[in-house]
C-alpha cells in the first residue's frame, strides 16, 4: 500500500486533533472530488513499518484524539490488509483514541455487497473503526456547512453501535454543532 500524505494535528477530519493518513488508490472517481491526486495506487510513498511507527508515536500526546483514514479510498481491497494492521495496533496501544474512516462506499455496499470493498478483511477492519463517514461525494449535494462531510448524502455512522444493533446507527455530534445554532 502507498500513502499520499500524513497530516499531524489535523482538525478537519473528525473530532479533536487527529493524525490523518491519506492512502493512495481510489476507483470511485467522484466528480468534484477534493483529492483527485490520490486516485492512483502508485502515487506517494510506500507504507512501511517505519511510517506506521511514526503514526503510532504521533498519537501519544494526550491532546491527540485519534487517527483518521481517508484518501484515496481506505476500503479499496488493496488497502484493507495494511490498514487492518495499523488500526489493530492503534487500538492495542491507545484503546481510548478514536479511529475515523472516510469511504465512497455506502455501509450497505461494504457489508452486504456486492462491491469490491466487501472483502474477508473488511469485517475485521470495521471492528476497529469508531466512526465511518460513508457514501460517495455528490457534487450536486455539496454543502460546506456540513461538519465532517462534503455532501448531504453522506452519513456519519457510529460503527460499534451499528454492529451491535444490526442496522445503521448514526453518530451523534454535540447538539451545538448539529443544530448550527451557535
């Protein structure tokens, strides 16, 4: 797996200060995508054990809330195995840190198929993710006032609650943010 970028101290892709890993490779090619430079699987640098160690170290400070995965497409089959190793390690070393992931697939496409993202590795990966922002970016539904998503069709899914309930449970933001009534 290659990665295009790592952002330390990111506040745009999940609650709190986060380390954000932009993986390489995406076949979804959503019109209006903000990150077309990550579509190729060859872009960026190889994801090595040293890079993983740097990410783990970056999560150590108490002010860092967790890790966010995006890209590219984290749920491309080529990315899932490497990411599974990373998220397992994050949860082992920092069990209270949250893991967010962004995908252009819907929850239903990932968990019920058929889609290329629906692999044997995916259920294990999802077990380690706290919030999944799902759905393709749709340019006609773009809304810059939305928190943590780019278009109104996308959902912020509370993965542990969803797995326990057997149906999609949306993540609940602080009321002041969800109401836009600051």
